[in-house]
C-alpha cells in the first residue's frame, strides 16, 4: 500500500489554492459580463423609448437621459387607437393576451392528463411516445403554413383569433406533454399507492397528490407556452394580416419596424411593451420555478 508523499500533497494543495483564487476572481467578472450583455440591450431600448426623437438624433449614444428629456408621449402614441392618430397597440395587447392565456389553459387541459397517462399507465408504445412528441415539436412550422392557410380559408377560420389559438395549442401540446411526463416520473408512485389504500381513485390521487407536487413544472410550462404564443409571428401574419383589429402585438410591432414613417422612439416603445409582460411574469413566477417540492416526500 503506497502513501502520498508530503511534497505531492503540498503541490496539490497549492494548485487547488491557486485554482480557487483564480475562480474567485473570474466568477464575478464573468457574471458581470454576462449580466451586461443580457441587460444592456433592453436598458438601451427603454432609454430610447423615453427620449424625444430630436434628442436621439442629436445624441444617439446617450446612456442616461436627462430628466428634462423624459417624454411619455411616445407610449401614449403607441397605445392610442389608429382613429386618434396612434398605433393601436392597446388592441394588439388585448388580442395577444386573450390568445396567449387561452393557449395556456387549453394546452394544460390537454397535456396534464396526457402526461400523467404516459407516466403512470402501461400501454403499447409507451416508451417510444416521447420521441414522437419531440418529433412533432421539431417539425418545421413553415412546412405547415401553406396547408393550414388553405384549410383555414376553406372552413372560415382565417382571420380568427380562435383559429390562431388552435394552431398554438397544436404546436405546444406535444412538448408540454413530454416535459410534464418527465416531471411526473420523478414523483414517487408510492404516494399515490398510499392514497389508493386510503380509498382515493386514480383521478383523486392525481388531483390531490401529483398535481400539487408537480406545480413547479406546471408553472414553468405555462410560462413557456405563454411566451411562445405571445411572441409567435408566422401564423399571426398568415391568418390575421387582413384585419388590423385582430392583430397580435408581435404582428403590430413587425409592421412598425417595416414602416419608414414610424420614428425609432415609437418602435422602441412598442418593443418595450412587447417584452415587459414576459419579464413581469417571469419574476412573479420565479419562486415556483425552483422545483424540489418532492424533496423529503418519501423516506428511504
């Protein structure tokens, strides 16, 4: 049996000390650089949205606007209706909010029982169904655009927010089932078996035990679905372009960016309005995204 010599131990300890010191310096530097890279574009966008156009033209690189320069009329112009000389973003926000929330509710109504069934029930092809769901999600949306456009035109759903919501549900349900299934697999089945001994049915065990424990996964999926529906552009462009009153906020913003008559400050204000709801929802649901509610639920 060999023993490690004292010089080797000292060299190893010295190397570990150097590595800890280097990492201790690099870690905050890397964190700060990543924070600047992710926050700075949004910050500059907000600054531009609050500055008047003439001030931006005179000094476009200013990172801290003067109090006298702060102008809220850009946001009022973006939110006002077209009849009042604005861009009509208040209508776009209402349409996007309705479609996004409806997509979240319908997708969860479909994916929760589906994911639970795939996780808990035995049936033919159960092990391969996850690959099928991922294959459906990774199928390029652009290939579905023309068939869906023709089909929706024939059945009269083109130009309908309900039809757009159905497309979003079809897009998000597969990946939602896949991710929720993986989370249901981490919940000990013995908890439901104990509930069955106490007289609970399968649906009662799912409602009283599995769903509360899966709440972090449900919230994160809901946020993911909402973000997809809120930011989606291709199908909104195909189905809603003919009726401005049914535009979503992403479609409205794209029309702003394509117009030479719209000032940069108005475009930045629209971008802030598009981005802000996702940021707010993320911070509101952050405490549910950590997971780990099943820790300690079952003693080994």
